């Protein structure tokens, strides 16, 4: 576990916003992905019905997950898959390590798994002397730079091709100043091909696990999960227990939604169904809880477990687009990350539900209809109640509550506020005022609404009396 | 108590008492469109290509003309033994690393996303469609179906150790969202649409 001091979202966002040109580029690039999603969705007449159906399937899963897990394990075992259960991140990491140790292997090739990011598996294995290479191109890039992914689907979306070129020049010996994505991708392909050919253990994530058949599905565009898994002796697949779906035919619904929501593609290039290991080889599945059963018990937040990790809520979020994934200091960033993270650690992630305008765009694009913005709002209430908000904000809110509850104080406060802003604006337009940080103060009206109303209602009454 | 029992117990305590109903899937995937045309358009859009052929001889002729036959070409289709080798299925999969072109058959294709369904009984080796530089897949025109719902109806309880939908060549856009074909898998996909 990293013990680095966490920089709060607002502070990290401020830093991110110093480079205006880059922020604009980041914003537009993600919005472009959102637009691709829209075009793909509008091509499907059944789109809204699909979302509703997916949501209902996930509701069914969350209400019956105990039995589905038991069914899945039994079927997977029948297929010759070895199933492990991990209560938390530590146990997950220990299980993965024990499999490596049993086979006496010191190197692993890994395809994308946000769960292993959540569990900080790479750090753990590094301490044990095991080398992990991330094979998804975006993850490979950020791994070389010793950064976490900034987006669950587009891990290196915060980087420009110049950055990648610099990184590859340093680590892979590519030509300095060659920014061509084709050239850079080719060099990574050649390097990683050698990795795939020499690794005995491959780890992948899981997009969907099917209770009925005991198989699991991994979706990639690059083919990296398959290159790793089909060449290795041991395939380890790690999944949060919420990845379960009841039956094979339900994949029809989710595979229609996933890539269209994520990148606007009609489907990922590869949707691989792993049911049995190859002859003489092993497949292990690690089923992880790590706080999920707690979230399942939170009535207001359990729906967050419906998430299929498409990233659509990030691409559409005005705050994510202008603050970047790293500002969320959590494996899953953006709106969905902000409702998952407080469950893992409330005090560490108390800032995240506030990193939102509550505009609701995330909820509108979510393929499984998670009420994301409602949950952000509800988390704020929980966090304030449990005392996880900063003192300055608590005092300010309490003061505001007193002022708003008392007409006389409200009147005086309004009058003095208008006087100050009109005559000594420097008293509020300064760095001490957090509100002024990102905003202009409003222009000062001559009178308050209350004064205007009093005057006008008197005039109106006088007029009425005349008649 | 084992972690398994602990997790299952916690889930039991947390999950609601009433099981929510599963929705009806039969109302999905009924939209009408020109299936073969859609298949072709979508395939082109995602970086794949197609050739319409009447028989295997036409496939052989096309391959002779368009691929370097002196490189290693493998197939699972006996009719193509003139242009490709058949005896690689029991090799160590790592030895397929120098394959230039793999030619396989698909069970069926899906029009809405151009994906082709293949399983290990027709793959020869699981890694074959991934490790190759280029990939060619043969599918009967009559086996193109509209959507993923029909796809899973067709798969039904099919038994396999491994199966995958392949839609276009391997690709990435991880560098500044610039699309590059040929990430880790095949650099190109050609689909032979067979009469």
C-alpha cells in the first residue's frame, strides 16, 4: 500500500488547470469519445431498452449474488478451473503470489485489471521480487513512467504523443523526437511480443463471469489478454464478485452496451470466453470482496456495484474532463470512482463526492442506469454527518444555516454584504475567500429582493385600495 | 471460517430478501435491417476487409495473388492445403510466432458489429488467430445473423473450452486517441464471405 500523502481533488485539479492548453486538449479529447458513444448509441433503436434490460439483470444479480457465486464456483470447478476467494486486497495479493511461488515463477505478464490496481498488486509483487509487465499499451506507457492509469479504459489519456515518445526513447530506445503513434505502437508491439513469448504466468481481469456455465469473458481491442493467456502455463483471472451475470445469453445485452458506451465501437475486437484450461495448463480465478459486501449492504450505494467499467461517466463528466484522472487519487476515477472510493476508505476519499457539479450527465450515459449523481449527493450527506468534511467547510455551512434560519440576521448579513462588496470589494475579492478562488463575485444590486418586494407590495396594495 | 464462507455470509446478510426478476430478452434484437450489407459496412468501418467468393478455389486464388506464399501460412481448412499447411495443431504454441497468415473458419458472423464467432475446435490452437501477423476468416454468407441476441441463441449450450468473437484487426488508440491497427494481435483481417 502506498503511504504517500494524498493531495485533495480540488488542489490536484488546480495544479492540472495551470496548463490551459493541455487541459483544453484533455477536455476536448474526452468529449470526442463521448460523441462517438452517442453516435454508436443512436444507431441502435433498442438502446434505451438495452440499458433498462442490463439494469434489471444487474438488479437481479445484486439480489441473488450469494447463490450465483455458489453456482459459478461449482461450474467453474467442473470445467477444471481452480477457484480462490479473497476477503480483501491483502489476501488477493497473497493468493496471486502463492500461485507464482508454487510454480517458482518470477515474471508475470498482465493485461488490464482495475481490480489489481485497486489492490496495488504490482507494488506487492515487486516487493516479493516478482517482475510484472503491463501489456495493454496505455498501461505499459504509464507503467514505464511509474504513474497509475488515469482512466479505466484509456489509461494514458492524460499524455500527449510527445510524452510517450520521450518515455519510449528513454526505455525502449526509440528515435528521439519521433512522435508518430504508428511508429511508437510498433515498437511497443515488438517489445511486448517478446514478453508474451517468455512469460509462464499471465494475469487478466474479468469483464463478465457466467454463473450458469462457469466461464468468464475478457474483452480487449489489442489482443493482449489472449496473447498472454494462450502462451502461458498458468492463467490467473481476478474479479470482484459483482462481475457475475446469471446466464450466457445475458452477454448479448452487455456486449452490445459495453464497447459502444466506452469508445463508440460496436464491440471490442476480441470478446474471449474462457471456459476450460488447455490440456496440462491451469486457469485460476480469484474472487475478491474487498469492501464490496459492505457496499452491497448500503441501500443508497449498492447500485454502484452494477458498474461494468465502461468509463462513459468519466468521458462525459465536466469535472473529470477538466481535472484529469489522477486528481481522484483512486484506481477508478471520475463519477463512478467517487461513489466507489468512499466505501473503501471514507476519510481518505471524503473529497471525491464533492468533485462534481451534480449535473447528472453521468447518470444519463450509464449503460446499467446507476443513479451516479444521486449517490454523489447522498455520499456528501453521509460524509458530513460522519465528520469527514474539512473544518472550514463545516463552519461555513453551520454559519450559513444560522443565517438562513433567522430573518433578522439574514437581513443584516445581506445589507452588510452589499455594503462591503460595493465600497470595500477587496475585503471579499481576495485569496482568503475560497469562494472567490474559482469565481467572480456577483455585481451588487441596489436593493435586496426583500426590500424590493416590501416596497412593491406596499405600492400594489395602495393601488388596489384606490380602486 | 474460510474467506469463502466469510464472504458468502456477509453477502447473505447484505443482499435484499427478495430476488428481483430477470427481464425478458425476447423483445430485444428485432430491428429490421439488411444483414449482409450491414455486416460489410461495419467490418470496413472497424478496419477489416472482405472478399465475396463462390468456393475454396477462389479463396486459394485470392491468397496466391495477395499474400507472400513463401512466408509461413497455416490453416485448419483442408481445402486450402495448396496454399497453407495443416500440420501445426499439436505444436508448442510459441512456435507459431513466425506465422504470417492464419486462415480459419468461423461458425457465424454478426451484422451489427461484424464479429465472427470461433471456438477452439475450429481454431487449431487458441493462440493461432492472435499470434499471426495477418488473419483470414471464412464464413458462409448464410451464417451472418443480425445481432448479439441471435448470436447467443445460436451458441446456446455449445460446449467449448475457449471461444471468442473477433471483430476486425487488433487495434489501439492509446496514444492520443490515434487509431493504430495491429496492436498485439493480427495487423489485418480479411473475411471471405462464402456463397
